[in-house]
C-alpha cells in the first residue's frame, strides 16, 4: 500500500506536464497561423501602396464550394492608400497559405476631406 502512495505523484506529474504542453501548443499554433498568413498577405500587397489597416479572423471558417466540398479558410482584409485612392481588399486564405478568394473595393479620397466625427453618446 505504501508503494502506491509514493508512485502516485510520479504518474500524476507526467500527465499534468503533457496536458499543459498540449494546451500551450494548441494556443500558440492556432494563434500564430493567422498572424503568419496576414504577414504573407501584407507582404504581397506592399507594392500597391501604403497599408493603412489590416485584420484577420483568429479562427477559421468553413466555406462550401460548388463541388460540395468544405474548405477551411481564414478571412481577413487590408486597406491600401495610394495617391488619391483607397483600396480595400477582402481575402480568404487556407491554412497552408493558398489564396482562396480575393475581392477589391476602390474608393476615391478627397484632398481636403474632414475626419469623421465620433458619435457623442451622452444625453444632452
């Protein structure tokens, strides 16, 4: 009986270490993939102008294709300012870095445009 009490911490320690390692790996792996994909996308669009904003969802979504296949993708977007135009791109990238979808929206910007005022939510 005394032998079982001494071996309990020996068996418990590897289980705790394995569980903690798996949790840390999962957290780091799934949060670094989207950041890497966003960095790759930003590097590809740098030649078009100055990147003002960029974003990416941290969790993948599933898109159903025309052939009834389900594809996991990370969705995101970029805003690029070049001369007098502002271009907004929305993209979907697979975890391996394959670009799945890309759409572009172009908006002209005025030279003397006033900044948008923030909404004042206080009661008057």
